[in-house]
C-alpha cells in the first residue's frame, strides 16, 4: 500500500525558488506564502518595484529587467552564485497597455507588449534551465492567461498573442526539459491587481475592464484575488505534481468556460 502521509502539496522546506516578477500583486502573495513555508526564495524584478514593495525577511531581491538579455543573464549569474542548483522557477512577468485595436496599433506598441510578455519568458527560462537541470527534479511555472485561449474584448491583441505563445513555450520547455525539468503554466482570469492598470513598476494606464460585465461571465461571481493563484503555483512546484508537465491550469472562477 502506498504511504501518502509524507506527500507534500508544497515544495519542500529549503527548496530554492526564483520568482520573476515577485513584487507584483500575485508575486507578493506567492513570495509571502513560499517564505512562510520555509522555502529559500529569490525575487527578480525591476529596481522601482523592489523599492516600492519591500520583501519579507530572508527573501533575496535581485534587480532584473526581464526584457533585457544581459540583465536576465546577470541576474541568473547571481542566482547561480548563491547555489549551483535551482529547484523551481515561477515566472509572473508580463503586462498590457492601453487597449488599442490592431488596425490602429503601431509596431513599437506591439513589440513592447510581445517582448515584455513572451520574449521575457524565453529569456528567463533559457537562463534558468541549466540550474533547474542540476536539481534533477526542477519545475518551471509560467504565466499564461484566459486571454491566451479566448479574446472576448477588443484591444488585447498583442497581449493575447503573447499569452497564447506562453502556452506553447511551456510545452516546448516540457518536451526539451524532460525528464529532469517539468514545465507547466498558470492561466489566471481577471485578477484584482495593479496589472489592470498596466503592471507593477510600469506607467499607469486607464483600465477599460468593465467589472460588472466581467462578473456576469464568472460563475463564482467575483474577481480573482492574488491569493487565489498561490495554491496552484506552489502545487505545480511540489513533489505532488511530479507527474504533471506540459499543462496549462486555468484559475479563473469559471470565466468564459
């Protein structure tokens, strides 16, 4: 008979976890939970975000611009200097801007959103993979979105394309990382964070999300909160998820299901 008493639904205490975008709304929630569970947590984020959102005691902060290849490589060199192997990576980096229809969008706007969401995910995963392989059982959790499979509102073109790309990037990482590294993605719905106004550490925009309209499509009848994402993020990094890879888990209250 299998003994399930020792099966952990969280990463084991002492596990090394990097949270990219750890100063954002979801990031702060998962970092606090991971630190309280005894994980060795390192946060990568923009300097302005680190200054604005002090981290829990014992959590290491490394300045990183995820859109810049050299900055990402420097950050992971610092991660490597702290310890050769990495057990888990949670990547929460991504943003959208003003809701502009595709026919009116200039190329610079398109490139910025694609680069800040999809290119950054590639740069982070590429830099982390050698460290994750050394753990022998590493885990990546990327962040997609319900917008990665549905585009119910106008003005989210590049963001939706980038989040759809995250799903297949995750599948590619799962294929290429196996068997030492698992890769999965979390796909939140509408979560009540600064993301709705452009993202933590970025210029604030006017949100055009009509919450009353959104809630009519959510069976659970509320917006998501950062804490709603924490359990799935940490579970996907845990020993209990050891046979889960290449999956995208939607945590959206039933939104557009």
